[in-house]
């Protein structure tokens, strides 16, 4: 996707406005190698750090189509009241995020209930269909790390080894712009390609308690890069779950590494990389005593993953006795289980990620590597459900059950930037021609994309042009006995006249207009300067001397400006 930072004035959602933020608010963090690091937050705010919890600079606080605005800081990593109270250091990094209110997963998981991100090296399993963005497709463009994906349907729990191969779908994109295949998803306002890495992610209201982990200092064997060392610098285990009440007091350890079955090989040898928590009891951690014990109220759901390079990777999990992978969703070690290590809750394979168990890794670093699940959230309700049928719209779009003609990941009926739509009827010329209007591309207020207007099947070798209005549609006879209708409400702006080309007396005439270039060259044109969400109605006009009023009109088109 194109790298773009809009000059439009952002809507800044400030940190401690948590209660006012909508249910669909998306909070996230980026890692210490991200391009956006130290850029001013929305509205010229403080420099963004890898320890900050961010939120999209949108009115909803959620990812939105074509969003290129720099994110806002929802919870600062350092500072006093309202912050995580970590030390101020640009390199410090939080590695996982939850507010303790994630949806407990049950033996039957709703499709689209598990949302996750992956690191820069992760490539995903080849998907059955290339028609929608997936880890493999986004990785090939250098954009997987800036995206968030959801499951496409997970078999019932518990699993049976060998684990089934599933697939995933991109639900949130880094910058929300179309990729090389013309497909897009609502965006967070990050930089792509190969720019930012979503390192933690949560959907839902910002809570008064923040559960998180911090980064370790060991080297990723695939990338050959060391972590930020935040945990070691702060004297905190990267495999422990920390909790902050945003009071300005330093965070406390909520769950130790040992309680989860981590750091068995020594303190600091494992690193938690993702979190989804349902704290179902009092504030203290209430461990489960059976697989998925939280389903019956028998403890807190604590799901997590471990970073590639953790010592626990390759060791048998305590439920299936299978080698633990960096793409697995894990739960705490099970008392009396098959090993002293964590148990696999959802295997990497079920999410369409690579693992050594399926022998589908890839060459990386000095050897073969496997996908790393980098952020995690579990949801009880769909995030986008335009038709209120209880299904995630993105999955239904991918299954061709809901329309998304402009491929921006939003159902057309609910799209703030709907696809161009043809309306009204064209007239019939004296030679039996019925002119047809159309368009390709998208008009954007920032000039990031281009809209090309097209009209074809016109009378050949006639003077022709497009005219545009900004006040809506109409349907008025063009003249007495004319077969054409004026479909654009007055006043209108006439664009530059040109020849329709083709053959005189035939219906092979056609004209095109780069509308974006026209507006740039005519800053005083009707409606200019345009803003995101502005609608334009347009129609083609051309000479037809024997016809009433000596002219005829095409049908009409309405299009909407994106940011």
C-alpha cells in the first residue's frame, strides 16, 4: 500500500478520555523499530514511543477506510496519573496489551472471534483464495506486520493432533490504502510498507486496569535483531504479566512467569508477545485447574504467545505434548499436565500460521523459522456488523455475501466513502446511440489517488464534455421531446470541451477526464477544495444537431471523495 501521511487536520482523541471512547475503540502499540516512532502524535502531540498505547485519530476511535492520520496517544507509557508509569525512554517497549475484559473463548468459537497480528518475518500458510488480504499476501507486499487478522473459523476445542490448517483474513490495515491487488481494509494511520509493526492490540473500551508485558533483550533468531531490553532495564521479567491502574504508581506483577509455565530454563529466557485476558473474579489472578477451565467459571482466562527465540519454544506443551511454537495461542501450564510448560489453547496451524509441527516453515536467518503471533484479542461480538446478523462483515464480504464494490473492507451500505454509483437514464441519439458513463479509481481530498471519468457509446466526432454539481441528483427532461434527462441538480460546473473522436454517424465516440487533475488545475471550480466525504454528481454532454436542443446526455454518476 502507498505510504501516505495526510495533511488534513486530525481528530485527536486524548488519552484519558477513555470512558467517552466507543465500544469499537481500537488501542494498540508499535515496536521500537517502527517508522512512526518519535513522530508527533495526532494534532502535533508528544512524540510517539513504543511504550505508549495508541488509538486511531478518527472520530470513532476505530480503524477507518483510507485513514492516514498519525495515531493519538491513548495511554502514555511514561509520566504520572493516566500513564503506565514506566521510565521515559524512547526504546522501551510494551509487548502485549489487555484490559482484562476480553471475551472468554468457549469450545465452539464464533468465526472472526480471534484477532491477531504477526511480526515482520511471518508469512502465513498459502491461502485457498487470493481474492482477499491474508498474512501471505500482505507479507509479499511488506505489509503484514502493520495489519491485524482474524480467524476464518476455528474447529471446536480441544483440538486433535495433527492440528488442522486454517486460514485468516485481514480485518485492519496499517494505512487503510489499497494494496497492489486493489484490496483494502480500514486503517490505523500507520506507515506501510515495511514501516510499522503492530505489537499489541485490543478492541473495546479502555479499562481502568491495563494488563501488559514488556520486551526482552534476546536476539530474534530470524531477524538477527535484539529486543529493546525493556524488562531487564526495569528489573521486570519479560515473561510476567504486569498490571497498571493508571494512578502514576509503577506497574505490579499480576502473574509471574512461573505461574504460566515460562522461564523454566531461567529468568528472562522467555518473552510474552501477546495477551487476551478475561479477569472473571477479584483482582488477584485466579488460575484454572483444567483445560479451558474459565468456561465454567473455574478461573481467569489468560491467553498469550511467546516471542520467537524464547527458550520454551520446541518444548512439549502440557495439554497435547506437542512442541510449542511462536505462532501458538497458549494458556497457563496445566497442573498434572504432560509437561511443566504452557498448554496450547489454539495452535498456530488453526490460524493459518506456519509451525514446525506442520513442516511449513521458511528460510530465515541461519535456518528455518516459523510465524510469530505478535498481538491478540478475543471478541464476543463482531466489530463491524452492518446488517446486524451477528456475523463479522469482513468475513461475509470475503465470502461474497455482502457487497463491497470499492474493495475497502466496508459494506457499501455502511461505507462513509461509498463506491461510485451510476444512476438515471441516458438519452437515445438520432443515430441510436445511448451514451454510458463510468469511472475508474478514487477521488481523494489529499490527492493520493486519482479518479478517471469515462463516457462511451457517444455520437462520433462531436464536441463533448462532463459537467458536475455538488447539490445532489435530479431527474428533469432535457427539453421538449428530448429523450435525455438532466440528472445533476443546478448549479453545475462545465469541464473542458473536447472531441468525442470515433466515426461520424456511429456510436463509437468516447471521452475521458482525469477529474483529480482537473480540480488541481482549476482551484476555483465548483466545490473546490474538496474534503473527505464530499459528494459530486456528474454527467456527460455532447452535440447531436438533429436532436431537440441539438444535444444529448449520458446517464449520470455520483462519487465520494476519500481522505
